[in-house]
């Protein structure tokens, strides 16, 4: 290898990227040095020759999106961000994986400038990228006009063997190929190594043929990871293919340059070791004992992106200003959508439901609300995992998004629950759209990893989950959620709302659309529920506060407080009347959202659940886990600690004790304690 002074600027910069990764992992004594060492030339070509971005304004709308799906290679991304002039210092590189740093072990959205999404579990990044590419296609078709292609950017993804081993990759590749997302480009780090050793231990897929089968444009550049011209040609070709997403396979050598650890699993997830670092630097022609060396020439070379990025954004701003003069209404709508600002009167024309409308499943009420919002919020998009007729999530104002018809608003995700939810996160991350995703509540089991990352990133994705309990009936225990409410309530930054009737559903949707600091799950019934007579009870706006007194006691203080969510609220209303006949004064509390209720003042919470009243009974057709927070040590819960059964809903509710009679009996026991 050439010495520092003899290296070309490309060699110097690439070796800077490699050695920064090696040194940071070694100093932290944890991390993955091998992939950054191998991928440094690929990253250099992409960032220096193709990627459109402004490091001084990482949120510039028309930037290309870059996702490091193999997030364990995070030092590659941090090195590129630092060298390119983002607000990420060399000290942060030195502080890799340490408390309070902006350089965590896996990239985290919102923490590090320039990180587009949180990638940890393999496969999540590539699924999220599909949503970003779909959002770009939708907004481009909706807003661009002749001479004003101001929505015009690519989504690039680095991905690994592990990404493609995960089943999630099938969901991502299949839907992207089906939709023909031509501005989505995957670059595959084909290094043949996983933690346990050579990938042939468990993985012998013909990846090229697999992606061709998904209708992707595929190029295999072979063992040319260090050939900048070959890499440049491949990415150029990928960009020119606009009818299909593209995959570029690059045979890389993990731990490139390490005399003893190149092409071994030892270079994957552990520091190279001090001696091996020195030997590898010697191979690169790098000063062996220098740590975190950044040659001024390399930094200056990469910092050219600062001026280039500013010029790109300035040019875009000029175009958008001219666009705004010619198309003021479209420009105003676009600006509002980017800010996620709800239009004036966004909740006008929402249906108000009356008992005379007859019993109605909350999924049906949700459909009516969705369609009212679809009229008022033009950037609302969403779909289901092949279940829209059952989840009632079709927006009648629009058709389905299809290849070449991206401006429509319904998305047919197919039976791809995790892909749907991860891509919905990508849509929201991209900006300019509000997204919902829908399936049966039980199938959050499939979607949970993507839902968890949305919560981690505090993304306001809305999940419309129907068939919320044993009340779905005959499909049986495989489809009846039991532990799901408790499980998802345990997830930080998640908000769950399980409305009791149609009017609570309308307010639940309002609450979900207002919420900006995390995802919301609307948990809706399959079975029909009576619409509560609000002339005799409190209004449904109490949903905004998570819990409210639906029906008050007759005296000054209740003998017992009955608490429920969802369909079980109907049961406790009936129990209140029965208890009254027996001289027991009960209060009925609807508690659709624990999270919203926790966010209220202690004073309000005590008004709804007065501490002196120890007799409290919660009723919910799910696991009782966690309800002690609301019923206290002296209260009780009617819940389910077993799986369901296949039978009509009314029969199942009866057998599991979800009846007015059982609630009355349990309440009487509590009062008599």
C-alpha cells in the first residue's frame, strides 16, 4: 500500500473511514469493525458521487434518504456523517457506544444528525425503506408539475446477509417489486460471514435470482468492492432503471486488510485487538500508532459536501418558490403536510352516533370516521394486511396505490404485517404524509418488532387493530388476543385506546391524529356494541383524558367503582343498574387508554378514581396483568388467564364470566369485605 503522502485522495479518504471505525471499536472494546472496513469504498462512492444531501440541514426535504439496514456497522455511518460535515464531532466518534454519546451501538433516529431511521434488528431498515420510497413516489405524482419536479430523490440502503436471511426481507422485496419502486436501491454487502462463521452454514440462497423473481433490477458486480469505477457504473445503472427497484450485489471482504481476521467471523462483532489494528494500518500504509487520525486533505475533500449541499438546497428552494407562485394552493397544502399540521376544521363532518342508529361494531364506526377524515386530511394514507373488508379501513374517496398510480391513498400491503408496519414508519419518517396500518389485533404478534421501533422513534403512526378480544368468536383461540393489551401497554411511548362504543371511537381517532410523540393503537371490536345513550351519561370527549366517569353514583360517594374498556363497558353499565336495585351505589368509569389517563394530573385521576373508595372492580376481556394500578390492593379484576375457544361471542363471554350477573356478584363481594 502507498504511504499517506502517496495515496490518491480517494484512497486517503477511504482509509480514513476504515481506520476511524477500527479505532472507535477498539477504544470502546465493543462493536463491529469488519463491515465498515469492507464497505468504506462503497460508502465513499455513494456519498461523494451520488448522494444528495445538505449536512448543515439534515432535514432538507429533497435529500436522498440513506439507510444502514445492517445497523451493527454503525461506525461506517458515523464516519461518513462526521467527515461530510454533519453536526457530529470527532469527540463523538471517540465516544462510540458510551453513555450520552451521539454514536450509539446501532443508529438511532432523532439522536444523531443524518440518521434517517433507527436500525437494530436486521430486516427493519429494508422494510422501512420501502415506505420511504413509496412516500416519495406518492408525493411526486401528487404535487409535481411540468418543470417543477421538486419531489425527486432516491432511497439508498446498505444491507447484509443477515437482512436477507430474515423473513422480513421477503415482505420488503416482494411489495417493492410489485409496486415498481424504481427509486429504491439496495446495495448488498455480500461478505459471506455471519457471527457463527461462513454463511454457508445456514444460507446458500441465490440472492440475484431471488430478487429477479421479485421483479427487481439486479446487478452483480462481483469481487469489486474496491473498484470505484465499477461501483460508480453499477449505481449509475441502478438510477437509470425507473420501472423497478434495484439490487447491487457487491462481494466484499469483511475486515479488509486485517492480516489474520479478514474474511473471518472474528472481524464481525469484536474489536480487532491492538496488535491486529497496528498490522492492518501497516497494510493500509497508515501510521501504526496514530489513533483517530483524520488527514486534513481527506476532511477538506469530504467537507466539499457542505457547499454542494447548500447549493442543492438553494436551487430547490428557488424552484419551490416559483412553484408556489404558479400553484399556490398545492404549495400551501404541501407545506402544511410537511409540518404535519392538521387543516382548519379537520374534524368537521365527523359522524355523531345515536342509540337509534342501532348496535355498531367499533371497527364499523372507525370506517365512518376514517372516511370523514379522508375528506378533511388529504395527506392521510393507509391500508391493511389484506384485511380491509374486515378491518373496515378503505377510504372511499380513493382507489388503491398501484404501480404507476402512486397518488392514490389506499395501500394494499398483502399478508405482510411486519412489512406493512415498518413501511408505515418509513412513510411517516419521510415526511408529508400521515399513515395508518391495519390488521387483526392478534397479528400484532407478527408486526411487533416494527411497532416497537416506531415507539422507540416516537413516530405518530396509527395502528387500527380490530377483532380485539374473545368477542371475535368462532375463529377461536388462534385469533383471539388475550395477553396483547397487557403486552403492548408495557411498551414505552405507546398509546393504546380501546373505545367502548361508536362515539368513543370517533374521539379515539381524534386523539390519535393529535398525538405527535409516539404511535397509537386503536383496538376495535368485531362484534356489534350498543351505542351508549349520552343523554344519560357523560360525553365521549372524556376519551381525550384516557378515563372518565361515564355514569355517576346517586349519592355523594360510590360504594364501588366499576371500571372497564371496550365492549366490557356495556356490561358494567348494566351491572350498575342491577346493583342499584340491591342498594349498592356504583360508579361506572370508562378507561379506554391507560397512557392518556396517566398523563393527566393527579387531581383529575383522583376525581375519576377517588382514593377513599377501595372497592374497585375492573372488567376486561384480556389478561388482568397490570390492572392493579387502577384497582389497588383491595380491588379485583375480571379478566382471562387462559386462551379462548371457538364459539359464538355471546357464548364465550358467558363461559368466561363476562356477564352482568358475574360483575354484580363480584362487586357485592368487594363491598362486603
